[in-house]
């Protein structure tokens, strides 16, 4: 009789164990776990204050409204988004909203005519979003964001927690169904982004955002006509 050698399986890493534990957890439980995983004051949330941002921010406020909120003011945002930021922060009682601007010398060197969004949208996102966020995350060991699997595309299989260079990135709404996210607005009486009523399903920078047509996905109005689907903060290494 031939004996079959025993196969030794590698032990799961702490990150894998944490991801497994949180796979079916509620958004609030994931946020609490994120806060418990890193030292006090080393967790933040990154928010665009876009059309679905209120849900994640409401969950954050329920857990701890003092968690810092990093908001990237790219210089190309709709005025409605800036007003919504202020309204939503006040309604939820968020006490530490930080508006981060691109580096002025970098803009002057790379986008002096403000047309980089048209000639090279990846470079525009890099100088206006990726690089500023990398600087803003200095001093944090983990961050929360609002990506959801039901958005499809590259987001369809995102984990609840993943490595992001030397940091951890938590996706509290990764496994949340769309009706649950939508229900937060009614449950708490939260205002919608002003541009939702004008046909915008997802809102980013003005030049690269358009209204969604009937039957289109949530993010189909972003970078319309281009192969681009992400700004880069979730696909590039964030190093200051």
C-alpha cells in the first residue's frame, strides 16, 4: 500500500484571518475592527462626498464622529459637491474633515493650462488626487473607503480588508447590498447629493463626469468614452 504524503498547508496570515472574520460583518463592525487594529488616532476615512458617500460617513459617525475624514479638493469639483461636504459634515456631526489640495508647484509644472484632464486624464488624476492623498495619509496606518462590490468592474471582488503598501485599507461597504446602502438615507433622513436630482449617478471632477443614461451602471458616467474606470487612488501605490 502506497502512503500518500501529508500535505502541509501554509498558515493563514493575520491579514487573511482578519479578512475572513470580517467577510460577513456589518459596516459598523468593520469600522470598529479597523479602529481596534491600529493605534489610536492612526485611522482615517477618505471620502469624495459624492452621490453614495453619506452611507459610509453615517456609519463612521455612529462608531466615532472624530475619525478624521480626508476630502480631496482637486480644483475641478462641482460647487454642489463642496456645499454637500459642508452640509453632510454638519448633519452627521463629523468633527475632523480635512480638505486636501493638490501641490501648487506640481500643478503649475504639469497642468499650467488646466487641460491635462483632456490630454492625459491619468496624469491629471495623479497630480490632483493620487499624490495629494499619499501625502495626506502620512501618519495613518489604515484608512476606510466606500467602494462596493455591486459597482461591478474592478470592484466586483474587492476584499473587506487589503494591504495598501505599508498601510491597511478597509472597505466597510464591500459586501453591503445596494438596498442597504440606499436605506441609510431614509433611516437617518440624510440629504442626497444635489446632482442626483439632475441625473448624475456618480460624481467626480466636472470635466470627467456626465449624466447616466437609462440602464447604465452607477459609474458609467465617469470618464465617458475612455477605457479609464478608476482615478488611481485604489490602483496605484500611495507613497508620499
